[in-house]
DNA sequence: TAGATTGTTAATCGATTAACAATC
DNA sequence: TAGATTGTTAATCGATTAACAATC
C-alpha cells in the first residue's frame, strides 16, 4: 500500500488544524470539520487517515489530542532531527532564524557550512560556519540527519552529492535546480521562483480559463 | 482541456534546462534530453508540451531558443509583474533580497506593508514600509498584481482578504496556514515546515519502505 | 432506539505511460 | 531512402469521490 504524496501533505495540514483546536480547548472533532479547515472533503480526510489505521469512533468523531499525537508519530515528529544548512548567503542566513528551530521543537540546527573563506568561522545564531569539507566529520559527530541546500543552482548538485556521501538521507533543496540522488535519499524542494511562475501562468490572460487542480 | 498542475511545474523545469542549454551555446535539443534533465520520461515532456501546441520538428527535435521563448510566453513571463510583500519580519526582509526581483527580471518589487508602527517608514531594498491600510491605494496606483504573505499564520487569512479586496489576484503564501480566497484568485504556497515534515515522514523508520510518488 | 459519523469498498475521474503513425 | 523524433491516440495506473455498511 503506497501512501500518496498528497496524503502526506494533507496530514500536515490536519495536524495544524488539530493543534489549533487543542489551543482553543476543544477535545473532539470530525472529518467534516477537519475537511472544512483543510479545504478538502470529509471523504478525503477519512481516506487519508485510513492509510495508517483507525483513529476515530463511529458516531462520535475523533479525539483531538489523540489524533494529533498519532499524526505526529506518523510524520516522524515524535523525535528530534538534527539539521544543517549549506550556503550562508542571504537565504541561508534567513534560514538560521527559522522559528521551527528551537530546543522545544522537533528540528535542531546544529551546523552551518559554506565554501567562502570570508564566511568560515563567522557566527550565525550561535553557530560558527565550517568549510564544506568538514561535512563528513560533522555529520557523523553531530548526528546530522537533515540538510538544507541554500547555494546557487550551479553548485546545488555538488552540495547534494557531498551531503549524501556524508550520510545524510533527507535534503531540503532551496536552489532552483533538479538534483540527482540515490534512491534511499529523499529530496524536498522549496522554490520561490517556481511558485511565482505558477502564479503568473494562471494569471496570464491566455490561461484565464484554466484553473489548477484542487 | 485542463492542464494538470504538475505539467505547469514541469514546464518551469524545462524552461530552466533550455536556458542552461542556451547559455552553453546549444541550439537544438530533444524530448529525451529534456526528460533526462528534468527527471521525467520523454513521453511526459511531449505530452506536457502537447497541451499548448506543436513546438518541435519530427525527426529533428526542438529549437532551444524558440521553445524557450514559447514556454516563457505560456508561463506569462513575457511581461513584468509588480509585486508587494506583506510582513517585514525576518522572512519578509529576506524576501526583499530575492534575486528574482530586478530591473531585467519579470518580477518587480514595488511596495512593502506591515502593521507594526516600529517598522512603518523604515526602508528595505530602497522601499519604505507602508501600513497595511494603504494597500488598496498602493495596489491601484502602483498597479500591483502579486502579493507575498510573510506574516505569522494567525494573521495570514486577514492579510489575504485585504490583498484580495485591494484587487490582487495572485498570492504567494509563506505562512503555514490554509487561506480562503474567491475562485478568481490564485494562491501558491511555500512552506518550510511542511517540506521538513514531509522529509521526516519518509525518513521515519516505520515509513522507510514507502517512497514518494515520482 | 435513532442519529451521527466512522471505516471501507466500489465507481469515477484524471494523469501518466506506452505505443505508433506521421513526417522531417 | 532510412533513421530519428515528434505529436497523438490508446492503455494503464493511481488518486479522488461517492456510497454505504458498521457501530458508537
């Protein structure tokens, strides 16, 4: 049974809805409510959850705290993940301040890398920048599991290869480039240019009648 | 005929490949080459292009410059787009420096908005921050077509509503929140937390045997 | 019990893959 | 002409939607 990528993305949204329900002091919810908030059908919510088991009570609905906890576990958020950033240009520096990093959070920023000698040794967010060639050693010593690529497109592949060789299996690629990795490595991408260009596609007069799939 | 969202994303990748071919001085290419670079099948490349017309020559392939130009037009990149940023926290400030903004580029940053009185009037990238309530006037006067939301999740919906009321029809949402807009408005999202969480899902031991759809 | 809402199976829809005829 | 490669139609695959039986 293969879980669709879209299902994983939606689980993340459901979890946020559950978290805000919990903050609001609610203890019970339904596939209908979750669907409304996530802008998907109740069918979709139940189908998505069904990939992973049974989480609710027929006739009653879901327990907010319990479902939240179980989705958290499914998403691998029950533990902490050591993360590094490669490339400390403007984007890399901005990522250091990403609010998802913190002692109470799942993601810990533990190392910074660059190849620019002017940057090596500089500190950002309390971490000194190391040279890329320290990657293998640092990944092993600091037990780094995730790498963020914040270098120009032209060196993204090189950095990805170095991360993989150092033993990293999860990469978040911010460079506007397709990177090639072995099958056991997972890559996610976040690309501002591409997002803007999708917008202009849909806004363009010629495509005014075309809507993105829901 | 409805164009799949995935097709639009792939066109963007093909365009990048074509641009780098052009830089390398190549004048001709094939669906096989484009597919290799974009990590999709040659079938997929031809099918994607077929949504928009005929671009190649049987037996020969595609002209790099011409196909690039035509994809650019399809994506609405033949013109320029005035853009604003709402929210000048760390993320908003980093976006000001986004290299896709520039006089030679398709995207022009023309206004900044925030509600924090400590930020109003401050300059970033040569632009003074205005109060959100200037949105309607500024959108009209500066002919702003695109808005980037860089505020916390808790105020994302409010800002989206304000952007829509000001007349903006294309929104790039960086806040980790689902926003609701009228049908004629397009929303793209870029969400670092969600990308990281998809990675941890796939990396988690329990899901180690599950691969994302290609 | 009756009403509500889940979990699951079946039907539909859409996208991807494959095959091949067209043609340079 | 023969080889190459597109454009397009057909087949397959997968995801979404719908329906409904299970059950609290």
